[in-house]
């Protein structure tokens, strides 16, 4: 991610949230933004969801795993 302020005018707050629990009891929350700048975070690491296509490959993978699509998905 670039340093400094980032302008994400199309961010409406929509996201996919994955709550993971491991056998040892450790828990992890992963948030994937569906609009705006398109970030994914586990709370300590932040990366971009940008990729080729719309939606990005990461968002498409999340949607496919959940069996649904976001309203912003275009053809394809």
C-alpha cells in the first residue's frame, strides 16, 4: 500500500468478513473491501485486492467460496 493518505471515493463500506478458528483455539478475522480502494487485512497486514478483471481475482475467489456474487460484479 502507498504511504500517506489515500482517497477512496467509491467506498460504501461493503466487505466480506471471514472469521477463522484454528484447532488450537487461535482466531483470525480477515476483511476484504468490495468497494473503494479494495484492501484486505487481517488486522496487522494490509494488502490491495487489485488484480486483472472486475471484480479482482481475490474478491471473485471469496464470492465463489461463499456461493454468491456482489452487486458490483460485471459480466464475466
